[in-house]
C-alpha cells in the first residue's frame, strides 16, 4: 500500500468516525446521558467516577465512555492531582464549550418537556369534554 493511499484511507476512516460521532450525539438518549453527566460535573466536580455512575444509574464503563466522549469534544477537562496521595482522585471541569453545550441541552430538554405538557393538557381537555 502506497503512502498516498494509506493517507487517503486514514482520512476516509476519520470522516466516517466523525459522522458516527455526530449520529450518536444526535441520538436523544445519548444527549440525555451527556446532559446528566454535565449536570453532575457542574454540581460536584470532585465526585468520583464510581459515585457519579451510581447516582446516574450508569455502569462505570458507560460513565467512562461518556466522560471520554465529552473530553474529546472539548466539553470537559479532567485533572488529576499529581501531589495528592490518592492518585485516583480527579477533578472534572466544564469548559466554556461544555457550559454552552449544557445550556443548549437544557433548552432542548425544556422545550421537549413543554411540548409533552401541552400534549397532556390537550388530552385532558378532550377527556373532560
């Protein structure tokens, strides 16, 4: 395989991977999961992954996957304290991009809930007639 064809194959793979990530982010279930993780991080940035996974009802693997995805998208910064004797302690920080994404997800969540409320209100109104 020539260097040029290898380069083209790597670019094609990267584009396909990026498209896959966009599809995942567009999936409402993943959006809710990412929103929940971002909210937990904002509320308690020094919580352990195990505690966060337990509070969210996620497996540790799922939470780790979400954190890595959020970090790769630049939404979360993960810091390890080198001088801390507890080497597995991390601090999770929302980046400005992460704060913006969380805000956007919050707005989408609220719009969806308002639409659900309006639908329920219509159904109740029909039932009362």
